[in-house]
C-alpha cells in the first residue's frame, strides 16, 4: 500500500498533458520505476499524438453547421460524413488526420516480464500516463447530473451522444425545404447543439490539464505494483507486457502506436489486453460496454474471466457497467483482441472527474488496493486456464 501511494503521488505531481513535455517526464519516471520493479526490456517509445482531441471534436460540429447552411443532398452527406468521422475519432480508429497534420510527439514506457516456461500467450497491461484537460463541461455540477440514475442502472450515456444527435439532425434538416416549419423545428435545435459543442470543446482545448491522481495515476501505480509482483513470481506460460502509454485522453494515440508497432507480434487468439484506469473511486467495475458515441461491447468470456480473477483474489466480482467514454482496451476490441477494462466508480459517480480536484487526498486507497488484487487474480486465472488446457 505504501508503494502504491508513493507512486500515485509522484505521478500526480507531474503536470502531464497529452503528448506534452510533462508526458515525456512521466514516461521517463515510469521507465525508471519499471526497472526498479525488476521488469526487463524496459524502454521508451515515441509516437505522434495530439495534445487534445477537442479541436477535432469542435471541427466536426463546425461541419454540421456548414452542412445546414449548404442544404440539399450535398449538405446531408457532409453532415453524415462528419458523424461517421466523429465516431471513428472517438473510438480511436481514425489515424488519417494524424498522417496528414502530423502531431506532437508523445512517449510510452514499456517493459516485459517473461514467463517461467514456454511462452504460450501474452497479457498486455495498459495504463495511461497522461492527464485530462479540464473545462466548464467538466464542472462537478454537470458531471454529477444523473449520478443517482447512473449508480442505479450501472449505465452512463455516451459523453458526445448529443453531438452525434446534432450531426444526424443537421443531415435531416439539410434535406428539408428551406423556410418550412419542419426544417426550423429540426434545424434550429441541431444548430444550437452544434454551436454548444464547438464552444465547449474550444474551452476544453484551451484549458490546463488536471493532476489526474485517480485518472490515471491510480492505474499506473497498480501496473507498477503488478510489475514488481510478477518479477518476483512470474507466470508459468504467460508473458506480460507493460504499456504505460500517453495520449489516452486525447484519443488513445499512445496505445494506438503501441499496437500498430506490434501488429504482427500480438496474436489475437493468444493475447489479452488488461486495462487499468481510474481505480480509486470506491467500487471496482469492469466495462461491459463503452463508447463516447456508439456502444462497443466486451466479450462475455472476458467478463467471466474478470469474475474468476476477483474470486481468486478473494474480492467481490466487479460490477459490470456501460461507461460513457473510452479506455485504451477499446482499441483491442476493434482489432479482435480479447480485452478487459478494469475501473472503479463512486461515490456518487465520479465527483472529481477531469477536474482540478482530482488530487491524491481524494483517492479511495482501499478501492485501489482491491482493484490491484483483482488485476493480479485475472492474470493468474488467464495463466491457469492455459495450464489447464495443456494438461487436457
């Protein structure tokens, strides 16, 4: 527990916006800690990422406004194209803009703990180093709206769902005859929502990054604890690779680069991605589904593996949630790789989410320890399943 606290507080003390110099500092610190934990093949990998995705999100809504002004089939197609592009951006599957516009250089810290026997499968433990930008949209009065409903239903609406609705409505309005009541009925609210999305995202883009103690120094601290434990007692047939990545908050750029570099190395049939994100919030959960716009669902077998890991660790099974944003394991899903996204939630949803109050003093240490133990149990359950398969 003391080591968890020390690592979390050390990382939270670094200002580490996505693809910033602070992210590089955090990556160097994480690489040093991975070495101290006994991991091998420790290194830092650089990639091109974004300091924020808010400029892109705002641009999509500007296109929605232009589509309504253009009108007709052309305007409708323009708005629908923006909607498709926005979903691909929010799910981390749209690197074409990065190839065209370049980006800022980010940094990932990587390491490996080899299996004691023949390597038959791989677990990638991913936790993001960077911290989110704040903004008026992340004021607790806004983020806490609907908190009781979220906690009751274990479901959170997509964070840019209204922006997607606005683009779809813009496409419909463009097809309607100008000056009609129906066009105004659909087009005016769509334009207002698009304008609101532009203003909110511009505010976020120009805001400072938060301390990110819970989101996600907690996940990095847990990953380092697992690195130390595994180095002392490796798994039998499972190699564990650590990806402490950047630019998750700006669109998962760091983990995208990690996976692209290993496209021929990570076999989807024998690989599991285990994400550790925001682990100090009260109650351990796994994402049964996630997505900032569309819903992407995790496999039932992998959710069951999380339950088995909790049982082996002597912990209660993590609750299953539909979360409203994204986590790095979403990229594994889009590539057909098995994945588990381990998080936590509460009290009262996320009271310090993307806010300057995301400080170490508000981290639930018991929850962080419980999540770390569940993660260790998942690794053991995954390794035991392979050992059982070999015996059979």
